[in-house]
C-alpha cells in the first residue's frame, strides 16, 4: 500500500498529476482544491495517498493533509459514494469545510458538491456525524511531513537544478486552522463536554471566524455550549 509520495511533479492535468520518484512515475488523482495548491511542473511535491485496487482498476488519490485523506476514506465508506464524489465534496468544501458541515449536520453544504443529491448528502451526514470529532482532532499536516523529508534523496535533479531554498519554500504553506480546532476539541473534552457537542461547537465557531486561534475558538465554543436562558 502506498501511503505517501515525495518526488518531482512531472506534469498535471485538470484532475491528476504525474509524480516522478527516482525515475518511477505515479499517476495521482486529486480534488480541484488540492490541484490548486500544488507547485509548478518540475518542482518537488509531497502528497499523502490512498490506493484503490480492484480487479479492473488500480488508482492513487492524493491529499495535502492527513485530515483530507481520512475524510476521503470515510466518505467513500458511505453507500453510494465513490472516489469521484468524495473528491468533488472535498474540492467544494475542503477538509475543514467537510468537518464543519458534518459536525453541524449541514447536509445542504454537502449537497452543493457536483454529483451529490439530497438523499446522498443526508446519508453522508447521518453516517459520519459521530466520526467528525475524531477527524477534527487529527494532526499531521503536509508541511510537517515535507519538513522531515530528504527531498534530494527522492527527486532526480533536472537542468537547471532548482535551488534547495526555493524548493522548500514552494513546498510548505503552513496553516494553523486544523491545529486550532484540534486543540479546542481537546480542551473542551478535558472540561467534560461530549465529543459530538464539542465538535459541533468548534465547527460553528470556526465557521464564524476561520482565522481564530485556539484560545479564541475555545471561548467562542464555550459561549455556544453555555445553557440558554
């Protein structure tokens, strides 16, 4: 099973890329949102991957974070949801958006993805609502994975060779939103709130203020969880 690839981006199309890892090319299909974040042709790239093997098919799907990869795994576990629909949902909402929509039971947002009808959207929210807290609490962002990788060991040099400094800069674009949500979930759990209640409150708070740090998310979530009246 191939779980992660680091190599040189050889070429890209609308829905997939070819990654050269020491002379071996891997076709990797990605969501539209993920495709927009990838570097240019010839530059180093790292993707977490999920491999689907069937009698008539063998395909790799790529993700920029473990959260995105886990949502893809969970989405495709729902009856009637294949890889294409999962990538459409992730491309429309992003992994954080999927976390918020499912934690809040917002099937209307899920339905906004291409190829997703109301019944399928409702089934996704119903089947995965209890899984949202665990996914939202996950770490393992792509910049962390890249920072520890030896790019020179897996990327064949090309002429002209890209400066090492430029390659690392292109590869990492840190984001603290997932970490802030994970920290807020942990804090609320330590205060005795149930995982589902905490996930719903954090998702709503993050939706209202996407740039909030962990402390701000905790305060906002506590206000939402406070008894009304």
